């Protein structure tokens, strides 16, 4: 399996939230949100408990591609915060369930994923506008991209436009080479497919022994 797209990565996380019995229960996607923290609740109020995912960064070595996500599990607490510890404990279990869910997917090898070897879970309280508490973590998903180089969505063609001369390296196709004089007049044309030799005139040697006013030297 090749690299998952960004939308497929997000769908993978969304499916966990949809299926988990403490979140979507297999009937609702309202307990999952992907986007920046400031966008949360901008259009509709969030449904708690909530799994919130945001993209942190991407990195690649041209063989594998890694996406790192910020993931938070949050739920509301009472105004007197009497249940804060219990809510935070539940969110910690949700975060652990997510890590085990992703580990099971990795072990199945159905998607060919590599995931974070170690993850730090960070508890938080009163982090957002709502009175919530929970656990956050950064989680990385890696896939192979090395086999995609032979399937680029590129129309077949030369490496350069036809008015460039390609010198050395792989054969980039045939080109027409024009030899011109100092006035721009074409003296000779020929076709090259990647390599050619040019002799550069170093000096003019006078081999005429007698005096003459006119020299006619036909060049073939």
C-alpha cells in the first residue's frame, strides 16, 4: 500500500471517533473535529466528548512521507470542577484507546502504515473557551512513497523545450542545432540527440607568400 493522502489520514482518525462507544457510537460524526483550535465552534457548537485533530507538519526523505497531527480528547466539566479528575481520567483512556486502535491497524498491515514509536500524552485543563479538560498528544503517521516516482501524472515529453541543447546525462530527445555567423545568418543545421563536438578556432595562420589584395577562400 502506498502513502495515504491527507484526507485519508483524517478519515482514518474520524472513523475511530465514529466507532468508539464513548464518542460516535457508530451513529454520529459530531464528536470529531478537524481544523485549527480557533475554528472550533465557529459555525456550530461542538459536541462533547470531542476528538479534535489538527495538522502540525509534514516531512519526507523522498522514500517515506510523515505527517504529524495534534490530537486532543476533551469533555466538559462542571462549573465547580468537582468532576474534573474523573473527566480527565476518561479522556486519558480515550487517548490510550486511540493509540491501541492505530497499533492494531499497523499490525494488520492492511494499509502499510508506520506510526509513532513513542508518544507523550499531555493533560490540560481550562484550555479552550468552553469549560473542558482532557489529554493531548502529537501523533505521526508514515507511509512509503518510493514507488510513486514511476507513476507521476506527467505528460511524456522532453526534459527541455526544443530550443535548448541538452548536453550529457540521459537522452532527452532530438534537437536541431543551428550554426550562425556574427550577423545571425544560419551557416549549417544538424540534428543532435544529446552529444556533439564543437571545434573552436584558436588562430588564423597566413600561408600566402605573395602580396595580394583579394583573398577568396571557399569553405565547404
